[in-house]
C-alpha cells in the first residue's frame, strides 16, 4: 500500500510539474496577441491607418505597402465583437489616426458572441492584449491558468513548433500574417467545399454586428476619421459553395454603411475582383504573400483617393 501511494504521489507531482512548465511556456513565449499589443503600444504615436478583421485581413493586408503608417490589428477568427473591443481600446489613443479599415467577410456579420474558438481566444485577448472582455466569467479557472484554455494536442503542436523553429509567431512587427507563402500554396479546388461548409453558420441576422460597426463609424465621425469597409478577395471555386442570398445581403449591408454615412464610410468590394487569380491565394479564401502585396496596394490606393 505504501509503495502504491508513493507511486501515485510521484505521478501527481510529475503531472503538476509538467502543467507548471507548460504554463510558464505559454505565459512567456511571444504569440500573435502579445506581439501585436507590444508593437501597437510602441507605434501608437505614429499610426495613421488601423486595420481590423479576421484571418483574411491578417494575411491579406500588409502595412508595408501602405503610404501611411499602418498597423494590422486583425487576428485569426477575430469577430466584430473583438474588433469593437480593440477599437474602443485604441481609437482615442492614436493621435495621428486618420483612417480605419474593417474587413467584412462571409462569416463576420452573422457570427454570434462567445461561440466556437471564442471559447479560448477571449482569454488570450484579455491576458495578452489587456482587453476587458465582458463575457468572461470571473470565476472561470481559465482566467488564472492559460494551460486550461488549450486542448492537449494544440499545446503539443505549439511546443513541437517552438522546438523546431524557436517561435510560434504568425505575424511580423506590423501585425501582418507572414506565414502564408506562395511556396506552400494549397490548391483552392481541393479545400473550397470543406472550408465553405465549416464557415457556413446558416445565419442571416446581421443586426447585432451591424450595430457594432455603426457605433464605431459614429465614433470615427466625431473624431474626423474615415472608415473603409473592405470585402477581401476569394477564389471563384470557394464562392461557388457559398449561399448566394447571404452573400448578396452582406454586400448590401456593407453598401448601406456608405449610404448612411456619406463622406465618412466607404465600401470597397474585392470579393470577385478580376485582378486576382488562383495564384494569388494560399488556399480557397486566403491570399498568399504575393496576393497580399496586390490587395494591400489596391486598398492603399483607395485610401489615398478618398483622403484627397
């Protein structure tokens, strides 16, 4: 019996040490959230253009190709809910801010709060970007241990990646996602149907997220900041699998922001822009580094045009 208890105690101690080691790793290794927070704080006095959105913006708009100093504050699966939290945190702290870009894709307007990957991402926004996230339960143990926010296989993959590359970062110091290289391109037709199926939530009620966007536009109007809503490019094969009625409603909703806020809000629709080919995409709906240069220059040209 005594031998059994010793073995159990050893296993428990080993488990606790392992959890502690992983916790220290997650707290101290630089990730997209912590890097973006550090860099926007360093650059805040010079930023003129701020970019918001999900992975399409993260990988598709590279601040390096903007004439004004820009910063990409988007992230993978970032919802309009988090866009607004980030917007509220920074819009009044960037003295040179002139223009704000919101990337609105097929999923953004219909997304609900606190679902899917929001389950763990909200804790990363709170801990690493110092956001006050209202829908976090103060009694949730994930407020105190990051290791509890991640599934074991994800932690394993992060550790393996760090051991191999000495980094788990997917973005540069300007916030642009720099790991979707054209050399690693995935054929769009091989993944388009699956990606469209995963992203389809079957919802067409945009009321809540449209209101959030309008609230941000109203704030920008008071500060003399221009707002540009951009729908990023997608491949034709990916569009084939989308709900055409929902897609049309997204476009109409984005156009309505421009119509209701003349001289303040503008809409740039690149969904089916013929200037993009499959070679510009990393997969069915994300641009690669080559496509990002093209889209960044197009958006920058649009920003310059409306600022005159």
